[in-house]
């Protein structure tokens, strides 16, 4: 289950996302469902079209399946999706 605590290592495809802040002001306010992810970008379905948003210069607000919202700096998720879970999971420990 995805939570605010594990969102960095979780699958982002399928989540609703909004660009809260971005170095490219034209990207700010973009929102939609994440339909694809690469190392450096998120692809969001925004109505009838898809918008490719760079990760590093942006702050994203994701809506989790339970309705909670979490903000994530793009540089924290700027990894290949599979590598992100491996790299960031090593910083987590079960207690």
C-alpha cells in the first residue's frame, strides 16, 4: 500500500499529480494522471492530451489512492523507476 512514507520508492504510474512549482513556469499548474515515467520525466494525461514534465526542476503534489496528498521534490524521484526503488529502499529500515 502506498503511503506518504513510502511514496518515493513506490510506483507513481496511476497517481494523480500536479506541478506545484517548476523552473519552467509554463509547467506550473499542470495536473493529471501519471501514465508513464522515465528517468527524467513524468508523463501526465491532462484531459485529451499527454504532457511530459521534467522531474528535477519541479515540485509535485501527488494524490494517494486514499485521498491524502504528498508533495515531492522532483530531484528525489529523478531516477529510473526500478533503480529509484533500489537506491532509496536501502535508506529505509524496518523497526
